[in-house]
C-alpha cells in the first residue's frame, strides 16, 4: 500500500503538523521528524496528532531511531520504523530499573556513640564490631580531609598575599565584553525585527480565455479596442547595389535622304471635283519607299493645277542607298496620273550603334534581390526592434523601385557596358508589446466586468500571434490577432499580507487554502530561525502559480 511521507520542520507547531497530516492524500502517513524533534517531543502532542489522524481515517507511522521518541510514540499507540523501508512496529516501553539497595541507608549501619549501651539494648557483638570499624574509618577520612583542606587553604592564602591584580587587562576584557554584548544585541534586533522574510506561494486554478480579432496595424494608428486598431512601428534599412551587364542591342542612327516630287492629275479631276493627296503618301522608286511631307492640293476649277503640285519627300529609313532617286516614281494614291522627282534625293547616311535592350537588363535583374541578403536584412531589422516588440514576419518587404539601368533600355552604350544600380530598401512591421498590452487589458477587463470574484492573471501578451496579413491603404496592415489570457479567483494580496502578519506557517496555510479557487498554498519563512511571519507587510511576498 502506498504511503505519504510528511517531513516535519523544526519550526512547525502542532497545528501545522496536524494540517500536513490532514492534507495527505494517502491512508498511511509516515512522519519524519527533524534532528531537533520539536513539537512532537511531547506525549500530549503526539496523542493529539494520532487523534486527528484517526478522525481523518489515516494511520500514522513515526520514522525515527530515537529511543525517547519511540517510547513517546508507543505511549500514544503510534507504530515506529527506523527508516522508510523498515516494517513499523509498536515500540516496547522499557521497565524501570530498581536499585538493589546500594544507596539505601540501613539503620543497622548507624554509628552509636556508646557501645556499651548498644550491647545493653541487645545489639550483637558482631554488629558492634562493625559499627566500631565504620566509626574509625569515618574519623580517618575526616582527618585526611581536614589535612588536605588546611594545606589547600594555606597555599591559597600564600598565593593571595603575593599576586597583584592587572587592572588594565581587566579593563580590556570589560570593553570586549561590552562590545560583544552590543554586537549581540544588534544582531538580535536585526534577526528579530529586520531579517525575517515570508513567502506565500499560491497555486490557483485558472481558465483560458481566448481572443480572436481582426485589427489594423499602422504607425499612424492609435491603440483602441473599440476601433480595432493598434499602433505599430515600421523599421527600414537600405543597401546600395550595382550589377554590371553587357549591352547587346544594335540601332541604326543614320540620316534619312530627302528630296521633292511633282504630282500630277488629269484635267477632268481638277475642273470637276478637285483632289487632295494626303501627307504621308508612299512614293516608291526602284523598290525604295519615300513618304510625302505635306498635302498635295488640287483646287476644283483651278487650271494652274494642270502643271502639277510639288511636295517634299523623306526616305522611309536612313541610309545612303536612298540617295540619288531621280525621274519617274510610282504611287497608289487615287487620282494621281504621274509622280516625278524634281531633283535627285540626298542626305542619307549609314550609321549603326550599340544600345541597351530589355533582355540585357532582364538577364541580371534576378541578381538584385538575393535570399541571403534578404535574410541578413530581416535579421538586422528584428535586432533593431528588440524584445519589446512582436515582429510580423509577413510584413517584410523588399523595394527595388529605386534600382535603375544605366544606360536605359534603347539608349546607346559607347563601350557596350551598362549597370543596374541604386538602393534596395528593406522594411518590416513591429508592434510594441506595451501597445498590445493596452489592447489586451481593455479586452479582458470587459470579460470580467461585473465579476468581482474574478481576476485576470495573464493577459496573453506572451502568446500573441498575427496571421492572415494583408497590406491596406498607406502604411496600414490588416491582420488576424489571437491570444490566450488566463482568468481565475480574485485574491486580495494586500488583505492577505495584513492577515499573515505575525502568524505561523499552519495558520497562514489554513487561511489561504480556505479561499475559493485556491488549490494549494506553500508558506516559508527565512532565515531558518524565524517561526512567525514578520509584522511588516513589505517583507511578506505573495506569488501565484497558475494551474490551467
């Protein structure tokens, strides 16, 4: 059968011991006394403990090898075992030893002053002889004692006459004694009035109260439970990058040839309806294309148009091959009867340069943001925030908008080289724990509103988690916030300290465990000699251990 072992402290009084026995969960309770037996060195106290155990339906066993304590336990009908593994037995009470008479005074040994009178009264000769011998021995002992005493007295008298007291030594001893008394008194005052400390540890049953809420984070927000907003902080850091690339594009930048043509139409068209040949009309010459620079207008009824209208033309592309176009040309424009170059075209040149094309930029853009660099930047931002913030990892951003190619796409690169350069900006959101605490305190205050017997033991700030993170307008973020707070019995710490002043361990323990919602209370005093709680509440500490 399982037994519960209860260790008795030296400072435990009978009330504390009984309380420990009653609090035991087992039917068999083994009491282990300290080296200094303490309160159970009294047979009456042992019987009180045995009676309390019997009422609580528990059986006691005292673990001791002390014969005196074993005898006391036996008188209270409590079994004793030498150790926790030994079989408990009821100790036997040793019988009183009776002296055989060595110290008993026999009247026959009394010395009589008159031997003859003794004989006359019926004393035997043998008894008379014995009495006489005893008397002679007694006289010899008295004589020796007188001699020794006289010699001792004489020697002492002689020493007294020759020894002179050392008053300086006596004075020093006196000062030392006084100093020792002062130090001792100071120590006692400190030990009794200032050193005493008490610690009350309360195990309270709590319940978890979960929070799940949508909130808006942002540096311009004000923490408000009603509005569902929490003020946050944005931390940023930047890094300069420059990634070279090679320009591979080619571009013809030569000049275009120019000239002029005369466009003619038939007389009927001019006299009856008129004609407009629009600017940009294509003129072809031996497979090369030119475009008119302006409209060729033939006014209705104007006979002067019969001679034709002259307009300028520009080659469709640059190059010297467009130079020297003369004579007749062709066009698909309606109503035109002929096109003729008025002079040979000229000014066309051949020139090709190296330019940056988009594929050149795309080839190196993937190297701008490397995961290793992002991890380093993210860690640096978290270090800036420190332990006073809760970091929302999903808000980490890498902004490369300031990184531009030089030269830009389509621009010439004289040496066929370019670079993708600029600043990369890293940012992340951190929520101050002090702001989260404000939000949670307001939330859990609502949960216990009107419940005077309830108290918030933990607002859940250490368990806060942000999820479903989405960017909002400006610098705001919409997130789902979760936390688990703990609510339990409301224990007035100030009232408890006031009650505990000057009380013993058992009294305080009984008082605390009677409070609804308290599972267990542990009370300890320090230093070791303290047996009562201090009268100063500032030296009484109350701690709560939450279960649940």
